[in-house]
């Protein structure tokens, strides 16, 4: 999420576990095992029922984020297994630390090797990150002027590598919120209602293919799209003009398939693909 200070990025991220499907028994057991190994199981809790939310500071070390140490312990990415890993002020994290996320995000697990053997920790989590649009934070703000030049903005955004951005499905702009929106107005859809919609979409995925859309390989993904004529050529044209990588191309298709599932539709239409392309803000900006 990209937006100026006060746009509510952190608040949005903290609401995510409340709209995700409830943990299954198997998922709850996996989450409980990870937190038990780390010594973080809450007292009196035999089985964790809530999806974890982890938000490490941007000064976190590679060991703290990924895991390891002389006595290997799970890091934040494993403690967020089946939950949300939130990285606020993403460009402020150390570049090597961020790059170490690429493999566990891709594979859903990581292996730590030591002289005494190898340990495998799970890491299938939802990565959510937030950043300002520029170093000063006010680029594009309706009332505040940005003091950074184009080179400063480019360097700031360049702290995040292309391969890491490719592993983030949605790049969203969060505009500054007027004070009136913080106390009153339309409350919008409740988290409970959103969760029901998400659970219904997840059930459609499981019934159709036995797994979530995010876990589909390229071959099965194309079989499960059931795309209408024109949907794939639309993405091909956008990929040519915007230079999407092969990984970004597949992730756009997974997002389009998920949009169709949320709307309870059997196949992907052109509007689904166009909407998914629109969520790649940083790809389009570059």
C-alpha cells in the first residue's frame, strides 16, 4: 500500500486477519506448533484459533525476520504462517533482509541448515507492506507540497527490488483521508460480512481445484481460468506495453481468477483482468 502519513495504511493492514477465513483445525495446529517452538504460545492456550498478525520493526535483522541463530528458531515470516506479515515503511528495511524473503514467500517454507542437521519452518503467509509515495511522504497530497525531486523519489522507490515487487500481488494507492471520514459517515461493509464473502470465494476455489488460487501452478492456472475471449489478449497487450515479468503475469491471472470467485462467477472476463492489471501500481509507475 502506498500513501501519505495519516492515510490509514496501518489500520487497514491490522484489519486483514478479521476478514480472512477462519483457521481450519490443521492450520490451527500448524500455527500452534510454530509459536510453541518459538516459546511464544500464550499461557493457558492449547490451540491458537486466530490468524497471527506480525509487524516487525524495520531494523529487524535477517535472523529475526527469516529465522536461524545458533539455536535455530522460527523468524517473523514463520510466526506469521497462515496469517499476515506486515512490513510498515518498507523502503526503510535493510535491502539484504528484504531479499531474504523471496524464497520463503515463493515456496511457503524455508530450510535452515546447521552442523547438526536441517530444520524446515513453514512460511505460507500473506505479506502486506506499506510505504510513503516519496521520502517526505507528501507526493500527490491534495493540500501538502512534496519537497523531493524526481531523482529522490526514484532512489526511494528503488530500495525495493523488482523481484520482491513481483511477489506482491496487489500494489494499491491509499489516498489521504479527510478528517470528516474518521468520525462518522457511511460505516461501509463490516468485517464479518467481508469474511463471509471471502469464505464463500475460498470454498469455490477448493471445490473447483482443491486449493487456493495462489497455490496454482502455471499449467493448472490456465486450465482453471475459464477465460472469455479477449481476456488473455488484453493481458498480453498490457504485458508487452508495461514489461510485466512472467511471475507478475501469472499473479495478475490469479488475482483475476480471485475477483471472479468473489463475484461467484465461473469464468474470468475482460473486466477481471483489467481490474487486476490496475492493481499493479508500482509496475505501471516504473
